[in-house]
C-alpha cells in the first residue's frame, strides 16, 4: 500500500510547481493544504492564470481536491467594451464553434456568455476563449447545449464509458457513468485529482453530452 503524503510535502510541491511554471506569476499566491485539499489564496494578474493555477495544483501527487480562492487583479485595467470586443474576436477565430450563436456581454470585467451550441465541447471552447482575454476577471458561461441530432441517453453513457476505458491516463475501474436528458453523471473513485479532471474532460468531448456532473471522489 502506497504511503499517504503529508500536507507539508504536498504544500511544498504545489508551491514549487506554481513558482516554476512560466505561465503564471505566483508572487502573490499563498498555498495552504488541509487533509490533502489545496487552498489557493491571494491574487494573480489574469483569469487565465487563476485557471492555470488550479490545473497545476491538480497534477501534484497526493492532492485530492483544489479550492481556488484567488482574486484576479489585472495589471492594466481595460474597459468592458474592450474586453467584449476581444472575446468576440477570439470566438470568431475559433474554428471549433459558430460565433454567431454566442452572445458576449461584460460587466466590471466579468464576461457573460449566452446563446446555443451543438456540443458541450463547444461550450467549453467558448469558455476557454473568454478566459484567455486580458482584463477578464471571471467568465459566466450560460451557453445552452442543444445537440443535433439528439442521442439516446444509453448511447451517450456507453460512449462515455468507452472514452474513459480508452484513456490510459484514467483508471476507470471504479467509475460509473450514467446519462439523463443528455446530462452525464460521473460517480465512483479515482486515484488522483488529475484523473478526476481528465475523466470530466473525456466526458465533455463525447457527442450528445449537454452537461457534466463530476461527483468522482479521489482516493489515492
């Protein structure tokens, strides 16, 4: 049986990973770990860096969850109209989605996305396009997924299970997947926080998925 890593070791590894990753300025990031749950507090210059911090922490051995309480404090303040224009441009450049079906509005640096797309993956792509724009403090993604054609829940769940089983990065031995009205529920256990994230990612990219409820528990 593998030894359980202590909170101090996990905290040190998360701190080192954040400090050494060129994608993020971790100067004002504080890391705390309680029962292998990582708490990120402080501030970063962009929403992209806030999201990246969660990704970095999730990859550290022994982490079972990440609570990201980082505040986004842009170095250069931008107007809401500038942010909206840049988000629309980012959506227009993304060949994976139809930007004409997505509406963008920005209020005090928070980007609100509405409209419809055909897949959950497209909704996720729109979200990513939004949080890469400088000046964005947060993204509220209210885009509705309307699959065309609609697929039976049994087919969607079967494809999700096949995707999980085919991903060598995920141990899906103790994972169950069910679907109801296109919403996929992931339940069971995985050995790491990163695998929980990857299982959700595999599910997002499955045709017919309208939403994902990831209730997997991390048991190292």
